[in-house]
C-alpha cells in the first residue's frame, strides 16, 4: 500500500540555506578610542561579514592544504576547536567552488541555514541533526595562517642559498657571527628583542643577515645555524623581514599570503610546529657591519672612537641532566647497589663463580660492583651502568647527558680524576674513591682461626734422632721461579683500576702477566669493541 498523492502540489518553499550575517559573542576587548585606531595582531584581518558554511578539518595540516589549494578564492575565517585538535574554516559564498576539495583533505562540510544552524552535507544518522550554531564557531579562538604554516612539511635546508637570516640569543649570536666572518660571508647584525605571547620583551638577541657575494652560503654554516639550540635559520619573505620562515619548512602557500596578515611595523618568525607557535620580535637599532663585533684594537696615539654597540648578555647556565635515549649504550659494565642490598649481594655471590673476580667500590650509601671482563648482567638487583669516560665515569645504562658534553667538558664540569670513580644516575650522583675498592669475597671473609705453632718435645727428640741416623740429601737443582701470590694480587688490583677507567688493553696485559688468560682474552675483546676492530 502506498499513500495517496495530494491533489495539488504544495507551494514552493523558501530556500533553506543562505549567507548569514553572524555577530560573534560579546567577549572581545572594548573598542579603542576614535582618535586611535586599534592595532591589529598578526593573524587578524578584515573577515567577510556573511558566512554560509563551515568546514571541520581533523588537523592543522589538513586545513593548511585546503587553504593553499583555495588561496585565490580569498582567506577563510580559521578557528580552533576547544574540544580537540581540529581546525574549522568559515567560508563565504565566494568559497563555494572550493567546497568540492574539502573532502580530499579530510574536511566535513556544514552548511548554514537561515537561522544560522550548521547542517552536515553527509549526515551520519537517518534523520539529519544540526551540529550547532554558526555564531558558536565564530566565537572560538582564531587561528592565523602563520600558525597553520608551521605545520608544513619539513626537510633539510635547500642547497645554494644566497641569503640567510638567523635569529640567535645571547653569546650564540656572537659565536655565529665570528664563524660567518671566518668563512668569508658578508654579515650584518641588528640587535633585537623577542616578545613573548604576553608582549614582554626578552632583549639580548641578534638578527644576522648572511649574504654570499661569490657563490652560495656554505652548507656547513647553514647547518650549524639550524642545529644549535636557540638560533633559527630562516629566509626572509620580504626585504623588511616582516615574516621570517624556517629554512626547513616547505610552505604550500605563497609568501604574499602570509605577508597580508602581518601589518607594517610587525615582525613574525614561523618555525616548525614542534619548536612552538610563531613569535614576534622587534628591532632595537639599525643594521651594522658584522666586523664591529669582532674588530681588533688599532694602535694609535689618539683616543679610539667608541661606537656604542649593545653586547648580548650571556644566558643563564643550563643544568646537565641524565635522560633516557634510544641511542645510548645498553651494555652493563657495572651495577650500583644501595646499603640495603649488600646482604643480598653477599648471598648471591657466594654460590657463583663471579665472586672470584668481582670487586666492590664502597661509597657514601651507594656501592659499585664490577668485574674486569664486564660480566655483571647476572645481578638481579641494583642499577646497571656503563663506562663512558673519560676515566672512571659511569652513566646509567640507556641514558645520555643532556646537553651533551665532550670529554674535556666532562672532565671540567664533573670534576673527574685518576683517584675517583664518578657514577651518574637519574636519581642522583656519587663519587667513590679507588682506594676503597675491595675484592667481593671480603664481604663474607670470616675471622682467621687460632693456629697452634711450633714443635712438641717428643716430636723434637724424634727429629733429632732421625737427623743423626739419616744424612742430609744433596741440594736439588733450583725449580723454575713462579709468580708469587702477592705479585698476582698486585697485578689483579692494578688491572681492575685500569678497567674502571676504561683502559681495557692495559688491563688485559696485566691479567696476562698474572696468568689469568681467559679474563685477559675477554678484556682484549672489550678493547677491540671500543676501537671498532671487533665489528
């Protein structure tokens, strides 16, 4: 059975969707006085008054791709969702040709009806359901094109660059400037200050402009500018450096589109999204020749002319921390145990061959258990550490120093020495003395018994009668000299000290002299692995 059709068709209804003039909720700042026009921040621009659709993109990169593909249709109104990481684009009727491309970037189109309600083009239920009101989306936090551009694909800096702009903090700016001058690259510098999101200035920054006259800027210099923590190697989108873009970003947008957002007198830096959102900076003077910060004194009878050049202040020292890293060695050269684990170590070593060669470096509440061939993987307790050098420096296995320190810096910062053992773990640092190293078997060494010595009177009389009855034998040929036990213990002790400092080859030679050939062979393998000869 089918329902009967009406006799006369119903009159045509008014169109369901049209452009709606939306007034965002009244939570903005009060307007500026009439005689002072309000200053626009980067990312704010005159948006159209009538929006007809809203597109939800699952990520900033998806919204960036659609914005770049429809750039000729005009800038959309971008908003950040307060509930997830999605980005919404508010579109006018002029953006209708770009709606077909939204699905290709993962976008979900919502059309606005006459009441401002948003209806999805592809409803998920049998009966369509409105998402919300257009004014609600319009009141969300705006997203600038510069912030979207930070999510562009990243790659290595392109080769053959003629000009490079570098923003560097503190003394790093002067160090980079000296490297540029040493490489023969014409460089100018401008003192600048960085502005945080609240507008507070951070002085002491330098803007370096590198200009290669003959050939490109050296690739090694560009890489050094980009890999240091703090400096940003950029390309300038315009001669006034209103927009600086990280060299590693591959923007799908034209630079002119980003420049439309930044008003005259403002300066913006677009880094990768992993480094943080775009930030502003402000020049504190005019550009000057780079040689002014690296000039040598000139001998003259007249008083030297002093040029007031602001010198960036050295930044605060960075704390050295131990962090987990997949690139760190995971081998076990020693184990750090606490006072409460000494009894467990005593019970564990008494029944295993490890007690014959293991040694313990006693310290302030923590003790280092090691064995010259490095066979401490069997201990079921303690913190495993590996020897990293220089000298007797041990780090927790699987961890590295952050920031990284070369050998000379480790020796100076950590106070290493030939008579101490330095152990760094994530829960603390300890310094032990080599003089407090003892064999592991001394953990359960008993008190020596009382021995009876000398000869009884009957034994002495018997020996005297035997001496009279039997002549003394002729002296035999001297036997081959053997290594005294005291000398072997001394060689073992010295070999252990060399192994603690990572001098495995010297330790192997001493063990070979002491007659421990198997342990010497294991130590030679460790020395070959350190030099890469065992690979």
